[in-house]
């Protein structure tokens, strides 16, 4: 199913949130295609928050703290960076309509960015959508080694601190498998989703700044 970028068919934040609550999310074929497609995978990627695996080298990079974490400071910059070509990814699915949709969700408080900065330069980050106790990861980027991975670690810590129960990754990639990402059938995903969106959670629960030791403790704790 697709919807074209037309004033009479403008996709509102409320429509998108209802879609997420049903297990559906929007994508575009590529940056130049004005159409939006609604996707509902048969197998859904999730990253279990109580089973997140952090490689030792990445834990050392997090402890090094030669970076600054900012939340929702430059949401626009994160989306634009995620849309840039990268090694192994010459094309992007982030078109103008996707940008508009997530900007609108950000304005009403349902979309967030985790940003990694060094010397006032945005070097990595990710963005996604928050609904109840579910967080739907959309895209991530890095301009320096490990920057997107550090953003993911801080995201997981923030979600655990805030009482979230579901981290949706849409699909499972080799990159995400190293952190413990798994695929679940659509029916099982719907059960997890229904429970999560019915529960309260607080994305702002984790204070800013937070020490790397607190972040790693949150990430490594077991339920």
C-alpha cells in the first residue's frame, strides 16, 4: 500500500502513530520517490532490552568518554545525516515526505534523537519513535568509528531507565545481531507490541549527562 505526497492525502502524526500501534511503519523506495509505503514484515526485528550484548571493545569506547551525548538537540541534523550516502549504502529510503513525517512526530514529542558529539561536531546518532513503553528505531549513522554504536548503547540505557519494554528494529541486520537482535513472528510481535503501548514509560527519566558507568550498568543489568 502506498500514499503519495498530496495535500489532500497528507499523512498526519496521529495516522502514523496509529499505524505503529498496529505494527505498521512507513518507508519510501528511495530518496527520489515521492511515495510512502506501509510495511508490516512477516518476521519483525527486535532488540530485547534484557538481553542486550555489548562487545568489550565497544564498552571500552563508551568508558573512554571522549564524546558528548545530547538528546533531541539536533533532530533535523540526525535525519539529514541518516539520509546521506555511506560506505555500503549509496542510496537511502529517506525522502522528503519521510523527513516531514518524523519532524512532525518530533514536534509533538513522539520522536527522539540520540546524538554523539565531539568538539561540537555531530559524529553519530540515531532517531526513532516513542509510543507507550515501545520505542521504534528508525535509522542510525556514524561519521566516526563506533559513534552509532555508542548512540545505541545510550538508547538502550535510556529505555531501561525509563521503563520501556520493547525496542523495535524493524529488520535484523548483521550489524544488529552482534547486540542480540532477533526476529519474531508477526503474531508474537503483535502480542509484545500490544502490551508495550499500553504501559507508561518516560524517555526523559535518565538524567543528562549520565556517566558511562551508569549507562553500562543499566545496559548490563538483568531482569
